[in-house]
C-alpha cells in the first residue's frame, strides 16, 4: 500500500477532535482546568503553531540531540578540564544545576496538563512533545553533574536543592508554583510558554552556551544547545493562545497574565543568568554583558513579539529597564556576603580589571555598587574578615522571596513597599511585586518567607546556625565560601588606589 505524503495527512491528524457521547464537554474539559474564559471549542480549534512535527520525526531528532550531547560528554570525561577550571565557573555550574535540573522535571506537570485538558487538539499535541522535552531536560541535567560529585560534593545539590528549604530555592519554587503548577491551561501557556520560554530563555541558553564554549567547557555548551532547540519549539505554544484570547475579547486577562509572569520570572532569572554572565565567567571569555544580551533578546526582540500578538508592553516597562541596570548587581552583593547560605562558592568578581569592565558596561557602577565593595575590600585588607560575612537574615520580599535591595551609594534607593492585609503586614521589594500581590491576595497571603519562618517559630531558635541547618547548608555539603579564597584581594594590597 502506497504511503501518503506527510502534507496530505498531517494537518488532519494534528487537529482531529471529537464530540463526546458518554460525558459532557464540561466534564471532559472542566472550566477551571481547560478554559475559565468561556471561549468556544470552535475558536480553540483554530490553534496553530509553526513547529509541526510528527512523533516519528520528534523521536529521531531527539535521539540525535542526545547522541551528540552524551557523545561529547563521553569523549571529554577523561580530560582534566573540571580539575583545572576556574573555581568561579564551577560555581556557576553548581548554581545552574541546583536551580534548574528538578525544575525541568516539575515543568512536565503543566505540559501533561496541557496534553490532557487543552480544548485545542493542536495544543494537546504540542503539550505532549513539551512534556517529553522537559523529561529529557531533567534527566540530562541530573546525569551530567552526577559525574562531578566525586570531584566536589556541592554538585549533589543538582538533586538536593529542590528538596531543601534554601532561601534561593524557596524563591524559585514560589515562582514556579504560581506560574506553572496552579494555573489553568491557557493562562499557564501565556505565563510559562510566552512570558518565560519565549521572553527570557534565549538569553540564558544562548548566552550561557556561548560563554561556556569560550571557556572551553564544550560538554556544558553542547548540553545547553540541545535544550535550547527544544525550548524554541514548545515556546510557541503561548503565541496562538494569546491571539485566540485577544480575538475573543480577553485581551485584559491575557495582558495581566503576561504582566504577572514576566516580572516574576525576571526577578529570579536575573540572578541565575545575570550574575554568572557579569561576575562568574572569566573577564576575557565574556561574549557580552548581561545587559547587552537583555537588550538584544528581550528589550528589542521580545518587546516586538508582545506587540505583534496584540498585547501591550507591561505597564511597569520603565521599572523593568531600571531593574536591568541594577537588580543582579544588588543580588551579587548579597549572595557573596551571605555565601554561607547557598550551595555554591560565589566569586566576588570585582578585581580592578573587572571593575573597569563593569563601569564600562554599566556607567556609574563604581560610584554605587563599587562603594559597597570598597567597604568589603577595606575590611579584608585590614584583617577584619568577620565583617565580610553576613551572620543574620536580610528582609525578603513577600512576593518574589528575594532579599529587598536596590542601588547603594549616594542615592541609596532600597525601599520596602508595604501593604497591610487581613491583619498582617507584607513587605515587597518593588511596586511591581506589591501590585502582583494585589491582583489576587488570597492566592499569595498564606505563604511564609524564610524570614517569616524565623518569627513564626518554625526555625527555633532562630539563630544563624539553625537557619543554615534549616536551609540544608552543612547537611548535603558546607555552605559557600569565596570561590578564590580572597586571592583577588591581592591586587588591591599591591595597588590600593584601584579600590578608590
């Protein structure tokens, strides 16, 4: 029997739907899972995405990707690269794997929900492939660091981090629970697929892959590249969903979903990607600054995509542009100073040459963030190492769960934006986080930050040592230390004027 050409059957197979006979459509697709917006099935059936692939083609391509990534790993596993790599770069790997590996597994849940509950047959098809993608991403990003545990036990956090109460993990889990674990299918498509995967992952995956290749880590570079090609495909799920909602009078709902998710993802994303790009990669190996990547892939490209689908830029766009200049620098100061609380060894990344580069890329850096580091440098040079460690918890935002901070120096822009609700006072790092809380207080009001847990008695007594133990530091491995054991400070000892 002659086989039909793909073009003759694919669209029919991809969009096949049926009218249920033994259950009502509402029972098959309950509104709180499938569509709280009341859009007709006929409209959902218009869903169309550019990445059209059959299961046979999908498996063949994924096999090639895995073969390539694992082959490079096998070929290089006997090299001494990870024995001689810059400690700051190794810390970036530990941070990445701990934050990302099991988050990829978690992403299987919303994709499986899409495959089951979407009213659009083409979207169900895409949800299935996205589920398989995320399963592969979780497996490969657990297997690669597993081989490095024998070199450094901190790599075990690739599996352990998401099972801990570490403050950085609480921040990521709060975000993911909000945008992908507890939303209906169309809203999740906007928040996860469009705001996150379309909006921000290209910066992470393209930027990290390029920088990793420059430092000679072709194993990690190939791994990230194989993941990025998957993300480019299932990131397309959100665009047709927005177009359908806008066409059916639900622009305001789609806009709010985008505005909430983009800001929430950005606050965590800037730490996971901005800090490595601007502080952890060796200076001579950096392709671009984090800000330059953001301007190319987000501020230019993603802004155009937002407008193309019929939405507006988030109302806080100017605030976001300011955050690109400041947020990850603030968190770098905090992470390094409270390095005992994380599972990697943060590098300061502020030697004289690095500070020249930071000033070039972020004019005014020395007069603001540089003043913070001047105090740190002075303390270490004068034997006051104990003043270069944080020994208590800082105030954290009740929305993003990230320490409340902003630009230091003469302007000193750090502010706590507060709101009283049902007898409890909530503190937020920005007006945007405060606004998100106000969109649905019932959703957010009962979550306890790491600081709330100190005062509620969950961490008892709330001493710093007990806080570290609660967060898992000292259990799986010791908390972080300076990645270079203060070696970078010697440049200031011989050239003290460099810190001025």
